[in-house]
């Protein structure tokens, strides 16, 4: 399993499902564990959770910056 591909897959699932996003915000490790369907120790899941959080934050920043371009007549 390629970890980057799995993180990207999970990010898309979480971003596209408000209920899942809410669950992830409340219990990120439990949510990821349910999504991947494998019971892993928290120490192994924590880097995946951090990767997902980072990717979601980067995507959100990109959306905000893209919208700012509209303020200056650029798109």
C-alpha cells in the first residue's frame, strides 16, 4: 500500500462527506481506522492522521488563495 495514495484517497473521502469530516474532527484515529478497515496501533495511525490533516489544510489554503485572486480581477 502506497501511503501517499492512501492519504490522498482518505482526504478526498473526508472532504466530500460532511458527516465523515465531522467524525474525523472528533476522533481522527478512530475514523481513519474505520476507513482503512484495518486495526492498527495508534502509533502507526498517527502519521497517517497528521498527513491527512496537513493535506486538508493545504487544500483549504489553496482554495482561499484562489478566491483571493478574484479580488484582484485574476482567476
